[in-house]
C-alpha cells in the first residue's frame, strides 16, 4: 500500500520505519527537512509539502504536537487537504482534546476523506516494533478500513467509540504513568539513604503492587539516570509531558472537574523544564527531584 507519514519526529519516524519494514511504499514529510533523511536513506520517499504527500498515497498517518500543528498540516495552503481527498484514509495519532479530534474529523470529512483517530500508548521502541497500544475513535466501517494498517503498528488496537473517544482514552492512559514518575521520585527520596544498588532497586520495585509494567522495561535506564550514567535517548520528554498534562487539565475543566494530582505533577515538570530538563525523558524525573525538591 502507498502510505504517507506526516510528522516524523521520534514517534513518526519509528512508525514510518515500521510501515516500510511491513512492505508498504512509504512517503514522508516533516517541517524540519533534516528529520526525513534517515528514512530517505532507508528507501522512503520524501514529499516537499503535505499536499504533495497526500497526492502520492492512499492513506496518511499523522502524529502531530497539538491542534495548531494539525490545523497547519491538514488545512494550510499546502496542507494534506489542499488536493483531492475524496475517499482517502487519514489516521491521526496526535494527543489532543476530544473536541479538537472531532473538529479535525469534520474538516477531513468535509473534503470527502475518511477519518480515524487512533492515539497510541507506547514510546519509540514499541513504535518501531509495531507494538503500540491503540485507542481508536471512528465509525465502525472506517475503523475496519484502517485496521489492517493499525494492526501492523499496534500489538493491540481497540475501537472505543466515535471520533473523540480515542482522545479521551489517550489522556486517561497517559495520566497514571506521568504522575507515577513523580511518585517514584518521591519514593526514592525515602530510601536512597540506604545506598542500595539502583538497578536492583528498580527491579525490586517492579515486583511490588505499586510498580507499573513500565518499570520492567525502563527500570535499568531509570537506574542509570539515578547513578549519573547515560540513560540513553529520550522517548517522551519533559516538555511534551507538560503539554499532555496541560491538555488533561483543560479537558477536566471542560467537564467540570479538577485533577489535583495532575496539577501537582505539572508544577514539578514545569520546574524541571525551566531548569534545563525540557528535552530529557520524563522517566528520569527520579534523578531530578531528590536534588531539587528540598524544602
């Protein structure tokens, strides 16, 4: 299948590489041209504009930072919808509020396109391996059309309702994890004086009732950050986490609710970003807080 990927940051690039590996003819576009070079070197095609990308493919996958980026990439003068979009499949994996996903769907459908939102749980490694967790919002027939592609990107994908439902579920998926990074940092404050090996400590905590699945995979990298060693490349950086937490607060406010844990966690992530941690992985927060959270 001829598939386009618009937005090849860390996640988009991994998804594009996965689709190429699965045998698709993949065309990519990104605002920063340097990010498409590794994919071009691997055999991917490069479009000069989103419109050029959409015109060359049967299906488009987008994973964009926020609603402003969606509007620009989809509806701009050289956007994905600038040409003939009739019957074309658009799969958006961005993390936005539900009403923003709905607005994008209406824009695509007004041009005759088929729209499926499918934000995903997982980072670069699972994206590259086709092991993301997808939460789709779409009409059932549109979801079934998109499913063959989604199954190649996700180890599990579920239709959770109409467009907007996927966005709601994605915010719900991310919330416990992002709050947990700060919870882990605070737990570490209580036991670091014991001088235990941090690799052992992360493995042990992963076996407890409060330890999430994430610790089993990322525990060694978190231990490296705690030890002052190189933990590797960032997958989900602090600045993006601030954006997601702010999106959760905005959505809760729109629903007449408050999220006090999210508010408290966001304050820590904001402080970390202001102190130069913005591009570091949020999972390294336990290495930040013990030295910056003193009373």
